[in-house]
C-alpha cells in the first residue's frame, strides 16, 4: 500500500556525560574524559515510491546517544548517525512551517543535530582547583516534528472520472499491473509505469467536489502538481464527455489554478465500444476545449501505437 503522508518526530542522539575520575596514584589529579557527541539524523532520497510505509508503524526515530567519558582521560565514543530514506518528491515540513523538498536522487539533508558531549573533570583542572569533583552532562539533541508528504514526480499523469479506463491504459502502455474493474474508486492509490523512459502515473479517479476533500479529494489532487503532461481520459461511452471534461477541469482550477497551465491531451478511451458516428459527435463537442483530442482502445493496437508516438514528442 502506498503511504504518501505521515507525521514523525526525529531526535538526534544526546551527548554522553563527562566522567568524574581520578588517577589511582594519590595526588595525581583528575583523569575524567569527555562524553561523546550524539549522532545526527539525516534524510536521504530514494527512488522507492513506497519508502514512507515504514513510518506508518513507527513515528519516533532517534540517532544513537554519545557514550560516557572514561577514566585516564578517555573520551566516550560518538553516537552513530541515523539516515532515513524518503522517496524523491517528498516535502518535509517542520513545526515552524519550514519546508524542505527532496527532488534529486542521492540528496542528503540534515534534520536534527546530536547533542555535544559533556566535559570530564580533567577539563576543569586549574591551579586554583586541582581536584574538581564535577563534570558536565551531555547536551540534549535537537528534536523536530515533521510532516512528510509525497508528491509524485512523473512525466505524464492520467486523470479523469472513475471508470474512464486509466488503469487499463496504463497496463497496456507500460506493462504495469494496476487493478482494474467497473466500479468507482477502482484505483485507491497512484500506479506508476514506464514508457520509453517516461514515467506515467495513473492518478486515482476524481469526482465532483474533490477539491473540497470529497471522495479521495486532496489526497491525490496534489500528485498532479508535479507532472509535465496531463492526459485527460474520458470514456467514449459517456453520454456527455464535454461535461465530464468540465467537471475535472473545475476541480483542477479550484485546487490549484496553475494546473490549468499544464500541457494537456484529451483521450477518448474505450473507442471500440461506440459507433463511429457517435464517436465523431463526441469529438466535435470536445473540440470546444481547444485541446488535442485522440481516441484509443486497449483492444486496438494501431490506436495505442499512435498514442505512443504522440507521447514520445513530449
């Protein structure tokens, strides 16, 4: 299951305490060492789309604490850093509202610093205090409460009302294995496939009122923001394809007007299931949108090949 939004708390390791210790020989003075530094917490990018799933069962992550100082002026070991992997396209927002965006593979970002180790009593030795009997505790680490939200980074997004044939089309174009069926919300999470090096995302079916949170709502509208090209799938069996187009167009506009500036193709799917005269009428009605209109059927090899050629030019 794709997890695309989680909240976690990250903590660096606490610094190790300094040691209070004296050389065994009488009068030789203090020999307590410093504590080790606590580990830092980093986030690393990964191409694994499902990397956020591990945070759904564990939401507190802490790096290793620094070790206490030892005798004979020996410093404690530093705590190990903790690296967390998140998918490319993840937004990390802290409690102050600062957002970091993970956009590149092998990107590494520091989230929380570990605390410094405390000084041992040897550090505090002076001419006026030859036998200090105290040491510093280690410093506490940084603590960050973060909201992680994944926005898919895909080249092409398939959008449309439920049952518009998006999942079937993705399966044919990319050999993906998206679940299909003739009922609302067949796609409950985005499915991805690759066509000629381009990543296609099947965005779950939207419904009227999605921008207000109705149905799957904002959960998947946000994934459309990253794609370069929108393929607006409309079933050829729809009695009013222009109205279907307007419904989705309205949802995009209400959610983020900038989405309307993206390149867009209208795709009449399931074209093998209607008569050519009926199909021509629907294409004529959709021509009012001023968008490029194509017709396709997953059972028509030539229509699929033509679509592939068109997509290769984007």
